[in-house]
């Protein structure tokens, strides 16, 4: 649900981080995963035809926990389709490519997926720079592409908004875009004000493309709600010493700082803050989304929050959330398995995207995008899907954000934008969903050292 566009490898990284890592989940049997060369499977013709096999290309930074969670979630979705009704009686292949954070290396990967592997669908991408770097390649090929990791609103406004016909095969089923996220974050700040009486907020978005909307819109959205922005600074992504920022925030009398961090090493702020400064740390922190972050930070993350699709997989959000989480845990948690022990936010979105496309393909009656792209697009824009992270529907061509996931309102009228908080337990700490109120597994706690 968050836009983590700087996919610097975090403290929970696994694997060797090499670009070009490929795994294939073939049609021979559910759960059979082998490693092979792409050229051995693909032909020389372009994809999109009805050849009896639906090939899904998955793009993610599999050198970090976020990408591994997404890859595993894609495998689960494909296995479920194979064990269930499938997609239009097609065999299903899954190809995963490690994109890391380089557009220059991802573009050739995508070209191979389209021209050699004959993919019928592409899902994934974590970095908005990577997403936008490959969007023209995908658009020219007409292959359906569902974004599941990056949330920059400009991916829609700068492309679909300028030439919808060219980019109509590109969709986003989650996370909600950064414009909606800014509105939701303001609503969350209002909730904190109602709960704790906090009125004064500091803003600390890192200097990166994905934080632009928050920098531009959030101050006004907070002020519209009667809240005060008492501090607003943009640290470089290379910043390692946050004490001067924390000192200034304290001097301004902030009740909480809303920070937006995706770059690696940002746990240093927590080490400087915990137990020392009389304000809360809220907002977005990619590293904190890892279910292993309590141990990685040695408990230094206590009381911090972050937004994330799927709410960390700790409580039922849709009626399908925990079934998916339990399937993931049964397959990938314990017995010496590498982290992450839960899907993480991109995993939720990728899992939902594959099931969403399966439903759209059934609605359209085709996966042949070469001949029937308009039918597929119409189906994508007409269906609703109750996913593991949210109830998903896409905005139409004439909307402000065409082909983009729409926000989901809860019964209490709040945007479904799960915020999780690390809370102390008798034997350590755990993540709890603290917002929206209807979805929460626990009430938000202010730091114990705040007066």
C-alpha cells in the first residue's frame, strides 16, 4: 500500500542480489519450482496468442525481502489457480526476474519476457523509476502489465493521462497511488489527534521521487484538518545522523513526526529517537514492514508505525487476508526458511493482482491480448475482486487516475489504508494494525516515555 520507490537493499536482504535471477513455476505440477534459461522455454514469436499456456512474468527485487515475499506470493497464486478452476483451461507458467533497482538492466529483461518467453501478463515492479523506465516497452507490446509495488501517481497522470490509448494495457491493483496515500495519511494524523490530543506534527520525507506528493500535498491536508505543521525538512537519502533533525523537531514542540523512508539504513533514526525524544514516529518506513524487523532493530522499532498493504498479515482485513497468510506461512515459514516470514506489502498486491487478472480473463473470455486487448481492458475495468489486501476495483478511462486502483472505504467512512505499529509484548514485540479503526487489531499506543 505504500510507495517504496527507492529499493535499496535493506537489513533484511537475502540472496546474492544478482540481476537476472530467474525462477520458473511450470505447469507440470503445483509447487514445482525449477531454474532454467529463459530461451529454452520461449519461442521466436511474440506472445499474446492462444497457445494453450498462460505465461506470467513477475518482476521484483528478489535480492531483498520485499521481492522475495512477492515472488513467493506469485507462486501461491499460480498454484491456487492450478488447483482450482485455472484460467480459461490454460496451462500456467510463472517466470520471476530479479529487477533490483536498475532501469537499464530491467528493460532488456522485459524485452526478453515479451519476445522470447511470450509472456501473456507481467506483474510486479517495486521502484517507480523502474516502472516508468519500462512502461513504454510494455505499452508498445500491448502485453497486460499490473503494477503491484510502486505507487507514484505520475505513473498514471504522466502516461495514461497524456495518451490513454497507448498505455491502456498498464494497470495498478495496489498499492493505492501516492495522491490517495497523502489523503489517507492526513486522515490518520487526524485519528491520532482524536485519540491522543496531538495537534502539532513534523514532516520528514526523504529526498526521493516517491515522496514528492507527500511534500507537496500533506502540509495543506493537515492544515485543512486543523492540525499544525511545525517542522518540515527533507533529509538526503545519504543522511546517517538524524540527531540534528530530532533536536529541531523537539525544539518545535511536535507531538509526532511523520517520516517517509525507503532508503536502507534508516533504522538509525530509531536508535537516536527511542526513549530519548518526547514525540511519536509515524508514517512510512520500508524496513519496518519486515516481520523480522523487531529482531533486526533489537527492539529499537518499538512504538513506530508504518503503512503497508495487507496490514503486515496480522489480522483479517477482507475475509481472505488470513487464509492467504496461513498458506504463505505453511509453505515458507519455519524449517530453516529464509525471511520474510510473511508476504509483506508487495506480496499481498502481487497475489491479488494474479487472481484479479484471472477473474478478468474469465470475464473477457480471452487472454489473447494480441487480438482481444480491448476486451481484456474492458473486463479489467468492470470487475471487482475481494482480495487478501482489499476489495479491488479499477478506475475507468475518464477518471482522474484511469486503470488505477480505487480507494476502498470502510463502513465508518475511512479509507482502507492499514497502519501497523510495533508494540511491546511480554517476550519482545509484534506488529499490530492500529488504523483504520474498523480494521485494527489493537489501539495505537503513544511511546511510553512521552509525558
